[in-house]
C-alpha cells in the first residue's frame, strides 16, 4: 500500500512539473491595492491551495456547529428521541 501511495505521489509531482513547464507565462492580477505578476503554474497552485483551505474551513465550521448544537440540546435535555419503528 505504501508503494502505491509513493507511486501516486511521484506521478502527481511529475504532472505538476510538466504543467508548470508548459505554462511558464506570467499572469497579472490587479487586487485594487496591489498588482501581482505570477507564473501560471504558481497561480494555479496558489488557487488550489486557497480552495483546499477554504473548503476545509467550511467543512470544519459545518461539523463543529452541528456538534455544538447537539451538545447544547443534550445539556438542556430537550433532544428529540428517535421515532419508534412500526
């Protein structure tokens, strides 16, 4: 299993290197207060990382708010009992 994971990792690293080499041009970003010029590969990697972090933060917030609500209901003692199966 470890060999499979290492092989997959090496394939994705090689694909990333090829993607970066084929897209070496610069991309300009104007963020109103700063202007950035990044290589396309770095811009793609940065947007992927930001999306991954925001997705993880959203998932964490959803799970933690649900858990908080369930704990609050259990403390109050007003949690609903599961319906009986007929």
